[in-house]
């Protein structure tokens, strides 16, 4: 029977990016790394093998059928409803190993899909997790041998372009949220929502949907998908602020009231 590891926050009931970030607040060091090609790297053979192995122990024929249901073109398809839970099942062994590694070196470990985070209050980050090497006047971060070995032995690779080591003297971020003191929405995100509301109030909904991207004063610009669903995207962004900051937060309530007022004007 599959048991959800306490370190896993992605695709788990009652957990989300906020609970994931919460585990890494008020830490001296925060280490972020991503796994390369997370879903595609889990192929049919790995899924079938998982179903046949402990703790499932399914008959090979049953394991084959289940793997065929879960996979497409010999890999887990991103976006399929089965893929998230299968990835957590596949990563169960790795999560246990990384939890033990974190405990050994007085650190905290969490994983949200392919996003792995370690943090610690120690004066120095253990080299078994990561270390810095100066290369041509630029500090480069390398993953420690023990950590890298566990990840590679479990069939995954680290995306070297997305390794970040953040000290508490700088901006610390985990799964898109600021974590220096408590999980919080980045200021740029809040400013973008404010700019979207201002644009709607000043130019009208129809004009904003057509011209928002061309207005240089309203940066950052929206993608084509966001542009064509302005109201839905804006409401989603406001609700995201509420999820992170809380429904009683003054900023959330202020933006929600502005949105509701503008929506009423459109309907009327």
C-alpha cells in the first residue's frame, strides 16, 4: 500500500505550495533544485516495474495493463490525471532516502513534483548537500555527492541550470513564494494584479483584452492565453493571493472588491 511521505507536498490532499514553502521559512540557507524532464523520464518499464515490486506485488499481466493505462508513447504524459500520483509512487524510495539524508545533516527536505528543496539553520550548508566553487570570479553551486548520488540512483537527473542557493540575507524563494519570514506572494506579483485592475478600470474590459500587451506601462505583459481570458486570469491571480496571504488579508479583500465592482459594471 502506498503511503504518502511527509516530505511530499505536490498532488497531495491538504497540501500545496504554501505548505511546501512553510517548511523552509526562517532558515539560514535554502537550496532549490529541479529534476530534468521529470515526467518523460518515467517510462513504461519503470511504471510496470513499480507495480510488480514491493509493496504492490501485482501480477506481471496486471502491472502491464496498469502501466499501459498510465503511459503514452512510453512515458508518463504531463497533464494526465494519473501522472501526479504515479510520480509520487515512483519517487517514494527517493523521498525516504532524501528525508534520511536531511535528518543526518540537520536539514529540512521537501519535494513538490520535480521541485526539490533543502533548508537549514546551520551556520554553514553541509557540503554533502551542496557547495560553492569560485570560477572566474563567479560563484558556481554544485550539488553534493551524497545528494546527487541518491537522485541519480533513482533514475533522475538534476537540471544544472536551475540550482539555487539562497542565504537569509538575500531573497529566499520556494515554489514561487517568498520564505524569509513566512510564505508570501512576491511583490511583483501583487503589483501585476494591481496594474491589471487599474487597466480594466481605466480602459474598459474589451479594450484591455485587445490592447493589454501593447501597453508598455502595464508590465509584466500577459501571455496570449492570459490575454484572451483576462477576467478569469485576474480572478485566479486574486484568489492565489488569498490562498497564500489568507482570506482575511487586506490586500486580498481590497483587490477582490475592486474586481467584483468592475464585474458588476460589465454586467450592468
